[in-house]
């Protein structure tokens, strides 16, 4: 049985082509008929995709910054967490506390471990050892790490939402690109500069149409949005959309 090749959604490629569409439309050499058709039938979809592409890039950058800060603060807190955990177990050996933060499978688990230890220490407020811990590094770093992890989780959710909006905007824009390309070919001819700018030839192929995108995203545009500790971080494959036939 012949193995099927999985095609990828090429967000950046389409983004370049819809930008070229805008340049063609803005050109004084482009006839009013093409401009009118573009404004009414093509632009709503292509503009929505361009906006979603920009939003995706912004969300990706925000997530990367939030994740780096989260991982940095967890690493700084870990030795202080271990020391505080040891003190708590000395006072109350029956307590069951999570191990080192580095052993937590995700940052969400690390967040729960921090919250549990903070709660226990605060329950002993008024005792010299607990007041000392809350006034020291533990009392300073723990809230910062908690806030950073929550911010990274929020950034992860925002990234996933931006990714879904971009995926939803892609196929209408791709259909609009094909329609605009056909219009340009019919009105200006296949040898026109405008039409050539809208044509992507694949290596080793004479096909004028770009590869029809289905099934999976560009790997470069779909980073793992799972927030994990630096010592445990692994890249998880991003789920692609269901196969879609673009006319």
C-alpha cells in the first residue's frame, strides 16, 4: 500500500500571497473591475487572515516570554522550596509534601506544590520559624513564581485561541487567493507580472497551483504551548485540522 504524504498548512506562504494581492490591488496599473471584486468578495477573508496571522505572532511572542520567566522563577525558588519543605517536615513529620519542584511533571503541578507549602507555612503564622520563612526568600519568591506560572498558563491559553482563530481564517483566505488568482489570469493573462506574483511553483513540478494545505500545521508556526518546567520540557506534536477540500 502506497504511503500517503501529509501536506502541511503553510501559513507564512499564504500570508505572503495575500500581501501581494493587496499590493496588486493598490497598484495604479490595476483596473477598477479587479479592485471592486477584491474589495467586495476577496478582501474580507484575506484581511481577516492577515489579522489572525499578526495576532498569532503576538500571542506566540507573549507566551515565550511568559514561559521563560516562569521557568526562571521556578528554578530560583526550587532550593528555597526544598529548604522550607525540610523545615515543615521537621516541625510536622506527618505532613505529605510534593518533592522538589524539578520533579513535578508540569508547571501546574509545581504551582500546586508551591500553594500547598505556602498554605502550611501560613497556618503556623505567629510562630517564629514560620514568620521567619514568610519574611525571607520563601515569602518573596513563592508569590512571584506563582504569579509567573499563572501568567504563563494564561499566555498558553491565549496562544491556543489565536492558533484556532488563524486556522479558521486560513481556508476562506486560501479560497479567496485562488479566486483572485483566477480573476487576474482571465483579465490580465498568465504572462502578466501580477499573475506571476501569485504563482508558486513547487520544486520539480510544473504545477501553477501551490500545494493544497490539509491536515497538519507548519511546525515552525505551531510551537508546543504546554507550560512545563525547564527540566521536563518536551515538544508535543500539535494536532492538525481535519482534512478540508478547498475548491
